[in-house]
C-alpha cells in the first residue's frame, strides 16, 4: 500500500475536501484551542518549544490532532531533550506523531483505517459508536471531535510510542556507527518550495510559514549501474526490510581486505582522486548486499536463500544490459547475529560476522563481448576487417554445441597477405586475487547448416596481454612457455564453441626479464583499473590469427570468430587445490 493510498483512504465522508474549512464549530484555531485547555498545557508547551506552533497548528492548512493529556506525557524528559538541542527529534518523534493532514472525525464504523502521520509513520484509527482508538490508545470521547477553524481536535489518554524505522535505527546504535556514518554521509537535504507554505514578503524576500525539506540518499534507489544503484529506501514506512548491520569490529576488519582489491596506480597527478575512489568503492562493496526486501523474496528459486535488494545493470561494453541479482543462504547470514530489533518497517540484525564470499560481492567475472565497440576496441583497418555476426535458430548448425553470448560474435578477417589482429581494452580488473583468462572462439561452420563440421579447420591464435608491473611499467604476457613471438599458437576445437585459455610465463618488455608466476594459467594484477575510462585503462588483450594466406590456409582457418573474452576469478578452493598439487 502506498502513501497515496493512505491519503486517499483518509479522504472519506468526514474529512471533506482537504485544506478546506467546512462545518466549523469554533472561530478558534487548533493552537488557540489547545492553549486554552488546561489538560493540554504540557502538549502546548512542547509544541511551542519545538518552534512550530504558528507553522503547524495556527496555519491555514487543515489538520487532525490527537493531543495527549498532561498525565500521559513524559514532559520533563521531552523538555530535557529540547534543552539539549534535540528539538527536531522531539518534533518528529512526539509532536508530529500526534498529527496528520486532513480532518478525521470519530464517527461511523472504522474497521481498517490507516493514518499517515506528519512524521511519515502509519498508525491505525479505528472504532465505532462511543469507542475509538488511535494507535490502540482510547480517545476521551467527551472531549474529542472538536471541530475548529483549521481542523479537528481529539484528546487521548496516552502518548504514541515512537518506533524507529530501519534507517533511523542505524544512527542510534554505537556498535554499528562505522556503517551508519558512511551511509548517512550520502544524505542530501533540499528545500521543497512547492510543498512549503509561503508567508508574507519581507524586505522584498519571500518568507515561509512552513518550510518543507526533502532528504534524499543514493542508497534509497535501486536503479542504476554498479556504482549508482543502492539497496532500497529503508526509511520508507510502506515497505518491509531486513538488514544485516555489521558491527564496527567487522567493518574495521573488512575495509582493509577490500582496499587491497581497489589499489589504483597513483602518480603525482591522480593520487588524491584514486584515494577517494578507493575509499568510496571499497566501502560501498561492503554495504551493497546488507539489505533484503520482503517483496523481492517471491523471485527466489533456491530453497533457503534470500534475495538481496541491491541489483545493478551490467552492460559488457556493448548495447546489451543484464540485470544482476544475488541470493544468499539465510542460515549462513544469521550465524553472526548478536541481536535482532523489530522496527516500524522491518528488522535489523546486528551481526559481528561478515558471512559473504568476496567473489559474490566485489570480484566479478570480467566479460568482454567480441562485438565490443568504441574506445574499448582497437585494430589496424589496413590489415584487418571486423564485423558483428548474428547466430539464430534459423541459421545455426544443428550439431555444433556451446552457447554464444547474446547470439552475436565478432568476425575478424585479414586483408591481403596479413595477420588479422585486434586489441581489446580490458575493464575493471582488481588488484587482489587471481584470474584465469580465456577466449571463447566460434567455429567457422556455425552458420553453415550444410557444412561437414568434422572437416572444419581450427583457428590458430596468438593471445597477448599487457598490464602494469609493480613499478607501474608495462608488463607483457605471451601465449607460449618461452615467451617468444615465434610460436605455434593456441588452437580451438572447430567442432564446437570452444573456450581457449591463456597460459604462460610473463615477459617484462621493459627489461626483457622473465617474471615468475606461481601458476602459469593464473594472473594477478598489480593495480586495480575498476571504473576507469578506456583511455586510462592500461590492461589490453590482443588476439592475432597466426595464419597467412600463402603459408597456412590449407591447415588453418583464415578468420577469427570471437564470442567473448573472459577473466574468471580463481576461487579459494581452486587456489588450495593448486597448492596441494604442487606439493
């Protein structure tokens, strides 16, 4: 149910048209009526102390007030909070907790009647005959239904207990203030002129009787890219959320770990910029998957798993967009929970364990589509021609197995008696962990339904990669064990869509010295290039069809057909297995 529904349900028979005065039984305003009532003197003094008496209860807008009598108010405590400088908190948590827009009379039968209060909380106002309750607090009927010039006044024998939502709670628990301080740092407060009540013009300047400000935060939106999407509006009272709030100990332990993955190359011109990117990106990765929305769980297919509210759209540097959603085993997330708190819009689990796998949260398989465009693809048009080719059910050979990403691949053809070659700029590499690098090659008979697949010729390739070494210089990998440019190349299986892995020693072309790797088919990058533009990214992969017309066409396929390039993170299990095999 949305706020709009709450407002529409409020406008029933007794509220008339909003912001209009009908059937007024008194010439007094709400403020004047409350001030004159000795039983409401403490409520009146708190309204005055909050500095909103004129802008609210004396304004031309129409309100309903459920005013607690003196005996129902913890006056000394609330006034003490105001004296400590927490006036705005008392306004929201007490004064606005007893007020709403429009007129709500205690008459007729009210079985389901949610009321959206001025503090955005939702309470019930139900009853019939001579018995009505407001948030389960009985109305003092003899003194209720007082129609005044700008609304209706009810008197109640209790006070509404303020219940924080998930977002509000984060700012109150010292155990999780590292998390909350980071999230709250994205708050943006803007003046809402349209919702504010304009007052007189003073010395040529417009004044406002009621100034309305809106607070926004990028975390409240779930739309956008990996960096711009958030985990949902956990301040919204109209939805139910579950949040796993990590303690300061977990935060302080995990931030240095994630920082290692986002270590950018820094020089004198960009050090401050990349320090800032590392700071924000690493911490955002820690927060992305902490929130779960109840309404999203209907999409979960794996038993015992829950789907995080954070999602983003991956583009793979083509025109394609793929929504990325992740689920996690609920029992594992609950392992570290030390306390659970029920909020007005869900539950907060305070946890002292980070129960996520880095490969889920911030280490992704990097996928570069063969048909990549723009600055991310480079080739010499004098010796190489490229074109994107479509594979469909109508033209695909029935006996060729293997999936083609998006049913598109890049056809790379040599011009003249040359090697066909093209270079892809590799985005988003991280500086910790290792990757396996592979090229998915499409066979020549893929769109020739009548071809004899067994007679197809393989493609012979050279695969080269450049990236920075520890000193920031260019490090070059080749595709043969001795690092020589004169090699037999890597071959694919021409009977299927084949994945060919890059494996080799590394050669530092700046000093011609070999760089030893623990595993030849696993590559670790010294620097992160996450989120950089193509012009600032130094990691590239060059694919060359090692086949010349005169010399090789009888044995090898002339064209390269590239579905995609993959940089696949190596899991902890794989690294453990490799170490054991070495022993």
